[in-house]
C-alpha cells in the first residue's frame, strides 16, 4: 500500500513572512550586507507593500535579487551562525492552522515534506525544527572552497515544484490522490493540483483567481485565511472586493 504525503510550502504558508528576508536583515545586522543596499534598493518597494499600494511578491523578488548579488563570495560556513539565529529567533513565528496541520499529519503517520522557494540552508533548519521527513529549497551553489557563487537552482516556481513532487512521490511511494498539499502563491499551484486534498492558505490574488478558473481544483480545494486570532474557511466563489 502506498503512503500518504503532506507537502508544505514554507514562506507565507507555514512561516508568517519570508525566511530569506529575515536572513537578509540578519546579514545587515552583522554587516555582511551594507545597510545602504537596503535603503537605496529595497526599502521603497517594501514601503509600497507596507502601504498596500504595491505587490508583496514584487518586494520579495527585488529582495531576492539583492540578496543573491550580496552573498556572492561569502563562505557558506560563515552564514551558518546567522541561519541558526534566524530560526532561533523567528522559527516559531508560524500560522497556527499550518502548525496544527503538521501535528495532525504526524499523528496520522503521513510523510511530511517541505517544498519551498526559500534558501535550502534555511529550509533545512526549518525541516529539522518541525521534524519533517524531507525537504527541498532553492539550492545556492558554492565553489570548491565553499564560497557562494551566486548561481542557484530555484524552487519557487510551479514547474520546479512539480518536478520535485514527482521525485518525492517516487522516492516515498506516495499516493498523490490521497495526499495533501499546502501553499499560498501561484508557484504552489502545481503542488495543489497534484494531490487529492489541496489547501490554499492566505492565497495571493493570482492563486485565488487561478483556483477559480480550474473546475477540478475548485471542486476539491480548501481555502483558509488566518488573520489575528481568527481562522476562516472561504469558498472559491467568495466575493473579492479588490
């Protein structure tokens, strides 16, 4: 008999923000990244998001580009302390709904896997903290001396997540028709489509719209919104005001 899997995105689905952004801030604190980079290049985009006149994904993409350019040449071992600090300080800042679902899946004996666009060295630590079976994140390549090259294998898009799901399904003998998946952005849509029990958590507008356009996905998806101390379950037909 095949196993049942539970596939989780991390940033925005489990963690209530972006671990990469937290690591970015930590590197500024330890003067690995010049604070001027933040003020000159990313602050404006963040402020637009903070005022709800910009797109959060635009902010993340801009920070991701700055982050990637800023870490070139840094030895991966030098980043480990900062990674540990991020998880120590922020690793518990998660959505209650998702945390409870992780516990539920553990009690059911399901195979838990994190599939995230976050840096692999951060997702590895979150996977260890929440005691999941396996994980994959965006791979940041190093040279022979362990220095980051600036080259990556991304894991935030739907195509690469789909490839990862197929590999994990084969490795762990998963019955995807009985498995579960949790995501929040359109990069997670192939993950939601791949399983019999998909859940969109605090979905961005693009994901919500694409769920509505897919009759099969719309029929079986759960849509969860967690705000303050209230957890809502929405219908794909829920009216969107903006």
